[in-house]
C-alpha cells in the first residue's frame, strides 16, 4: 500500500474512482450476454443450452434488452467500490499500516453503501431480463410508471427496493471478502520476472470467482424476488423455500449457472483488478 505521505496520495482516491468506472463499464458490455444467460438459468432452472436457446429464440434485438440499468449501475458500482473503500480504509488505518481488518471492514461498509444506492438499478434490470415481462413492461420507463402508482410505503417495499435486505447482505459480504483477499493473493502470486499486472489479473480472477460462488445462492434468491411485479411480497424465507422446492432439494440445481458465473467473474474482476493496480502503481 502507498504511504499516506507519499506525493501520489493526493490523487490516490481520484485514480481509484476513475479506474473503477472505466473498467466496469467495458466489462459490463462484454459480459452482459453471459449474465443474461445466467439470469435465465437462475429463474427457470435451465441448462446453459436451454437458456441460450431461449435467448436465441427471442432474437438479437432482445439480447441486450435491459443493458442500460446494469451499465449505469456497474459503472457507478466500480466507482463506489474502489473509491469509497479507499476512503473508509484510510479512515480506519489512520494513515498507519493497513491491517486485515481494515481491508475487511472498509469493504463491508463500501458494499453496504453500494447496495443502498444501486438496488433500484438491479430491480429494473431483473424485471427487463425476464421474458415473461416483455409485453407488460417494454421499457424501464414503463416499470417506473407502474411503481409510481404505488403508495409511498409500497413504492419502497414492493417497488424499487424489493429484496433490499438480501442484496445488502450479499453486497456487503462480497465486498468484504474481495478486499480482504485482494492484496494477499496478489502478493503471494508475485514472482521475480513476472510482469506486475499478471498477479493482479490472476488474483482478481480467482478472488472474484470464489466470492461469487460463495454468495451465489443469495443471487438466485434476489433474482426470484425481484423479477416479479405486484403488490404481494412473500417473506424472504418463503421465497427461499420456494426456490429450494423448485430445485427439488438438489444443490446442483441451485447452482445452475455457476459455471458461467466463474467465466464472467474471471473476466470482470480479473481485468478490473489488473487495470486498477497498474494505474495505481501497485505493480
């Protein structure tokens, strides 16, 4: 880590924000078809081939349907993830030596803040990606108009912030895990003669994939809670029970889409981590 008195410290946070925004913007565009395939698997317990065929049947015009919300959300997410974590970490360490718990707690707080701000984007994205909503909700604006008709209280619990508690837990834990192991993994892989960006790429890929796999059941739960639109909101426990019964109590069915999660996470977090560390001068 860079010392707080280092000449580069004045631009430290700025570079974290800008690099996070740029890398997540590009990776979101590249991996969106993979993400949409995973979403269909989570929602309908389909195989990769079945989910792909479903998307092909709908046509290319619908392949990138729902891209705008995650594109904006992921760009903001990357900005917040690295920028606010750096700020929280600096406050916790007091410009001294950064410890494991400083990284963990700053990641936890960064993930929680991210969840509060980005739940509405994920909610709209999940509605748009469910093929059953194509006719009823042709655009993000039609979804917002539907939620506008709800009362103030229902607009929060049944509208844009449906599933908030699960997303809060997933994002906070995910960020805490990522930042806890980001630097230790990179340092362990750093060898003489190996370009500095390689350990960052590999560690980011491994770290992102493992974190995504650990929290995958929560993502399945979020997909099933957020895809539907209506004023009836089952409790989280009831949705979890329904998902488990839909999978026939089979863990392997619950983890359908996990193989694509690994691919997407390797690309997204590997590239993001490598670019961030190179521009931060940590290699």
